[in-house]
C-alpha cells in the first residue's frame, strides 16, 4: 500500500517497511526512526491531531523535552495518496506518525518502589500534557502502558482520546 507523510513529497510503500505490531485498531510500521500507525478503526481525526499539536506546543519548551516525555502522542498525518482529505468536521485520518521508542523485549518485574515512582511521574505528565489541554484518555488498558528500554512507563495509543475540538459540532 502506498502512503505519504504530510511534510514529505515521496510516496512510501508499506510493503517495504518493517511491521512492528498488528492489532484490531491498526498496524504499526517503522520508518526512518518514527512509527507510522495505519488506522483500521477511524478513531483519529484531523481535529484531534491539531489538539495534540497545540498541547505539545503549550506543554514542552523544546523538542528535547518532548522526546523525554512518557506520553507518546500522534504527530503527523499519514495520507493515502489516492484519497483527498475532506474539510469537514471530524474527518477520520488514514493514519499518523508518532515518535519511536524502544520497548523491553522481556517483561520483567519492576521493583515496587520504582513502579510507584514511575506511575507518579506518568500521572504528572498525563496531567500536564493531556488534562491541562482538555484531552481525555479513553482507552486505558494494560497494553497501552509499556516499559521502555530505560525502565520508564510510557503511555501510548491515543487515537480514541477525546479532545476539545473533536467535541464541537
């Protein structure tokens, strides 16, 4: 399948990309050190993506701070080059990109004190980035909280979240 990322001119053939995950809501591919999610559920919209961009801009002083964040948010639109994006309220996206992160290959038991510390840090960042920017998490489940290679909890999969703009009619 051919796709294009919003700020790139080249078409990308997903057949040539490394598939890293496949689920009921989408397929994740690795491309040039970013993750591309091709949505199967249609839950991500242009309005949500714009709200995530505004939240990122308000919540982080620079790109380095953003890259340290435990919240892995959608960043750029992935187009199906055969279709035009419709300018209507709540337009489902074909896909989006998010930053790449390394996940522990083996699930290890985390030290209780470290787990409590990580949960507290994740809660603080969730409040700073999402709650303060009127974004409600709608898909909280164990598969969406992962352990990174450096023993940090990361919160992923935000296409079902509800944002301020996606509620307007």
